[in-house]
C-alpha cells in the first residue's frame, strides 16, 4: 500500500550537525551511548529518506554558530551559550556544522532551512512559525538533538502554539541514556499528541 501523508504535515529536524552525530564531532562523546542505545542515526536517516521519497517537507532547526561576534557584548547569556562559546561548539565555517551524512536538506523537495535558534527552542527568535503558517502546516513530526533540551523545547513551543505534535523517540538522543529515557518515557507523553518510533509513524501512514 502506498502511504499518503496529510498535506498539512511536516517534519521538524533539530540540530543534525556533525558536531553532535559524527564520532569525530566535538560533542559526540556526550551523546554516543544514547545514540547507540536506540540506533538513532539510522532512524534519522530512515526518516529523512522517507520524507524525501513521499514529498513531506523537512524544516531544519539549527543552532546559532560560534563566530567572533557570538554573544559579544551580551550582559546575560545563558550557561548554554557561554559553554558553546568556551568550547567553540558549532563553529561557523567548520566541518562540525555540516549536516550529517544522509540527513541533508533537499530544497527541491520542499525542505526549509530556518533562521538559527539562539538557545533551545527553534521557534524562539526564528522564522519557524512564519514558515509553517505560510505553508498551511498543522501536524509536526519531530526528531533531532537533544531529547531533553532543544528538541523538547521546540516541541513544547509547538504545542503551546496549537500544532499537533508527534515526537519520535528513536530519532533523538540525550547526554545520557537516562536523560533521554526520562524525556521520551516520562516527560514527552505529558504534552505531545503522540510519542512514536520512526517505524510506528511510517506504519501509521501506511494504514491510513
């Protein structure tokens, strides 16, 4: 059976940077055990391939990149921003801010690369809501990094704005397996409309 996703559905993919996902990435050592526990990279690649095959647009929510002017002159940067600056994580122009293999956007298939978020939520101080509303998107299917920081913050914001939120629990990772599991098993079900695996989500489209 050929799946027919609703026309108002899109995927939001958060921070699929090499610095997070590649074994040589600056932050990968913090995520490696959680990525391995749920084979998350393979599931992310399955998600992107399925979306591109079935004309489901992917909205890429990417973190701001470190450069000389990053948070220069700021009087109240967050601890996350100060740590990012200190460790040069997601450094502008570096290999680390390239998108991981087989997760790259395809603009010809309707993918959208958003303005970059400064802290956690890909809605806050970005064009994500505007881009979604312009395209009539109501159903958001969400994955990426990390489960209990940027992904969860973006999903909570989407929920508050009235979007239908599906979170993919094996297309993410945390800074520990315990943190990821706490997010996906305890916290996400409190606000998300659905918490599924990638295969479960695809199967729900096939059944529909």
